């Protein structure tokens, strides 16, 4: 019996994350925004929609502007994704800023102040 460690959605999320990071490093230059990384992806159960979470170190523009510009590039990303992933439908993509690193820094600073 073949028991897979993750659900299909989780496996597709991991594959899609790998693909968008490859696109970032090889096909689309986003250094103009700062050091941008895609951290995680959450997909719907039907695999038709994907939220791509990203973080930026040393942003060169306002986060809201970067987010708007990234979401304007969705057709370009979908074109690259469609060429590399084997799914019946290429998922719609939405980029969402992940501020967990900033929250971690705030909490860490508060803890350091207490000590």
C-alpha cells in the first residue's frame, strides 16, 4: 500500500513554491524591491487558487506599492507556472505580504527590554 506523507494540496503547494522561487531566481528580476523571498503558499482544495506569501528585507518602496506591482505581474508568473506544473488548470495567483518576520522582531525586542 502506498501511503503518502502529505495531502495532494500540500504536495502541489510545495511544488508551486519551488517553481515560483525558481522563477524569481532565473526569469524575473525583482531586486528593485529589495531582498524578496516567497515563504509559503496556501491553495484551495480544488487547486484553482493560490495565495503566495512573501517577505522583503530592506524594501526600496512602500510595501503596499510593492504588493500592487507584484499582483500586476500575476499573468507573467502564471505563464511561467503553466509551463512547469502539470495540473488540469493553472491556479490563479495572489501575492500577500507576510509580516511574520517583523512581528518576530517586535516580540524579540520586547523580551530583550524585559531582561
